[in-house]
């Protein structure tokens, strides 16, 4: 079953990672735009800090699914471990991250997935 679902899992993880990258860019540009037009220096500093922290966190959360997706699509031996780590990290990204994570764990924890692929 794992071999049958490998490319689907890879595509889903790549899409999830790209969604996180887009969310990070939106946070950076929207809050950065607000900082640029804000008249208060204190508000600009606070919003700039929030934009950097939230956008940076979203960008960091985009890395594991992108790595797992690339590994699954290219059929590397470490892709199962990367997909498992990525699915645990994205479990709280409701609703898409949870759905992809549950599908990933379902596929990875079947008996056929424990057989190493050549």
C-alpha cells in the first residue's frame, strides 16, 4: 500500500509545505505593509516583531513537509521518517495539516509499509 500511495503522499506534503510558505509571505507582506504606513513608532516596532516571529515560524514549519514531499516523490529511503516527523509537526495545522497527517500516519503504519523498499 505504501508504494501505491507514495506519490500521493509526496504531493500532499509538497502542497502543505507550499501553503505554509504562502502563509508566511502573506503575514510578512501584510504586517510589513501595516508597519510601513503606521504613524506610531511603538506600533511599528511591535508589529514588525510580530510579523518576523509569526512569519518566521510559519516558514520554519514549511521546511519539514517540503523535505518529506521531495523525499517521497524521489523515492529516497529516508522519506518515511521525514514524512512521519512532518506529519507530527503539522498535526495541529487544522484542517489541512491534520488531514494530511492522519492520511500519512495511516499509510505509514500499515504492515506493508514496514517492509523496506528497494
